[in-house]
C-alpha cells in the first residue's frame, strides 16, 4: 500500500518537475528573452530542475515502475496568457510564470510530505527538493521586486487565474494556536507577519487544478 502511495507522489512530483525543467530550458534557449544579467540565475535554476527530473525518474524506476512520459505544455495556460511564446519582448511574462511555478512547487511538495512518512528514502528526496524549490521561489520573487515570501493570500501582480496558488496562505492558525493572539504579536508584524512565517500545503487535487491549464 505504501509503495502505491509513494509512486503516486513521485509521479505527481515528476510532472511538476517536467513542467519547470521544460519551461526554463525553453527560456534559456529563447534568443533575446532573458537579459544577460539574469541568465546565470535562470541557468542554475534550469540545471536544478533537470537534476530533479532525473532523480525522480530514478526513484520511480528503482521502485519497479515506469516514470510518466513528459507531456506537451501550453505556456499560454489555455489562452489566459494569449500570445506568450518566449519572445524577446515577453521577459516580464516569463518571470511571472517562473514565480507562479516556483510558489506552486513549494506548497505542492509540502502537501505531499506527510504521505511519504513511511518511506524514508522518498521523503528525504522530496524534502531535499522542496527546500531548493523554496530558494528558487524566493530568488525569483525578489528578481521581480516582490518579497521573498508570500504575505496573506496575495498573488501580488500575477494574473487572476493564478489565485489558486495562493489561496489558503492567509491562515493564521498553526498547531492550534492563532499566531496573532500571542504576546507582542502586533509588535512583530501582526497578521501579515503571521502569514509570511508559514507556507501552507496544497493537496494533489489543488495542484492538479493549477497545473492542468498548462498541459497541452
């Protein structure tokens, strides 16, 4: 039973990593899209995502299963970003999508961690990837002039169709305690800081809904 759960999580994670790896590879290969000043950062992120793909494929194969094939991707999100095709004038959209994908990845891995609790090897791999996705997210957010963390359920300046990535991030209760009721909570940022201090998990179903528009 645990192996079935583990494989479902790993295949799910592989889909997300395929999406990110393909996205950054296309961005790096697009002539004139990424400014020279940012190519090093996105080049490193692209390498990380490609490694994540290979690790997940190896874990799945090692468990006796066949990794899912990489699907085709539609980076217009079913027309929500009509005309986006990694053109030189579309760097702003590229950065926005990078932020959306990385923020999704952070919450997606967190949402699946508990399901791997009885498979230490898979859990270790997933948590190792999760922390790097968080570093990616913070870096990309700051490159866009945003905070490195999410405040409330704000999607910042991203399009409305990305709201599902941030829904639920305004949770104020951790471990049964409302953070804003703690002593001196107001002095240390109140509800804004309370939501920034924690990332909330996303379920498999929630992430599937977020990713589906990008599946060709």
